[in-house]
């Protein structure tokens, strides 16, 4: 963890489309720039002592975007998947996908293999892809029903979510000036701190991560106590 106790940071990487529009470029160009920022930020987070990073790459609702944009993001993902094993082994990163892999067809098996291959490495990277917080809770409850549970506890749900391998996020960062949760980590965010940045995701950098960590250090967490 960082000197001020930050273990798990989560990012809503918003603003790719506006970043591209500001430059007279197609939205897809914003996602290309956003993917480069994603790689840079993950690495930097690891270097400052953060042990878990979660990024919201594609929500269960993002399928509603124009087909051209969806396929541009999927192309970026396919490129990432091709290089991810080498990158994760080199940088000591353990990757986990949050969300059902079913829509990814031929890639689903490769995603599972990547999770297996990078299991128990240093920094945990959760890639939320086809992810929705509500969908995750429903998925967890259905899993418990399938196991024969008639009544569930909070611990049962926590340990059946896609994030069961990691602690809840200490800090959730949303870039791109919007201030909403957008169906991200709904169960896990119960006691998270929130940080909203006006910076568009492609412009986010190491300095911005430092600002997040510093601000986290100023927060007083009480978890409902006094
Ligand atoms: C939100 O910005 C961003 C997304 C929905 C996609 C995020 C994807 C990446 C950063 C690249 C994907 C990388 C991998 C490895 C899958 P927006 O498009 O809603 O921006 P806007 O609010 O300005 O329109």
C-alpha cells in the first residue's frame, strides 16, 4: 500500500470521446489515446505502492453505443489481450476480468488462460469489461442459489462477486468532470472515498495519480463510526 494507506484504487475512465472531439477526431481516436493512458497509469500505480487497480473499460450498458465505436473498443481489447501476457509477466501484474466473458466468444478462453497464467503475481489489475454493478450482484445471488442457499449474508455476497479476490476500493476516481457512479462497484463502494477530476481520461497522467493519492491521505475514514 502507499504511505498513506491506499491499497485499492478504481478508475472510471471517462472523457475519451470529448478528448477526441476537442481535436476534431473520431471518438475511436479518444479510446486509442485512453488505452495508452490506461497502460501508463497501471504501471505508475504499482510503482507508488498501490496493490490493486480496477478500471472500468466497458459496461453492460456500453453495448448500446454505435456498432462502429463498440468494435473499435473491442479491437483495442484484442490488441491488449495479444500483448497482455508478456506485459503482465514482465511487470508482475495479476489480471482479473470483472463481468461475464460470454459475449467475447473465441476470446473468452484466452481471457481465462491469462487469468490462470498471471495468478498470484504482484499488482492485481481488475479489468471491468461487460461489467455492471447490478449485474454482478444478481450474478452473485444466482450463484448462491445454485449452491443451495435459502438465505444469504453480506459475507456470502461479497465472496461471490467478481471482485471476491480483492479488498473493496479505498478510492474511486472518475475523470472527465461527470459526478456519478454509472453502475460501477455498487456493492464494493459502500465505504469508498470518491475523487472527481475534470481531466479527460487521455490527459490523465502520473501527476494526476499523485494528486489522487495525496487527496486520499487527507480523508478521514470512519466507516459509520465516530
Ligand atoms: C468512457 O469515455 C470510456 C469508455 C466507455 C471506454 C474506455 C476504454 C478505454 C480507456 C480503452 C479500452 C482499453 C482496453 C484495454 C479495453 P466516453 O467515451 O464516455 O467519453 P465521453 O464522455 O467524453 O463521450
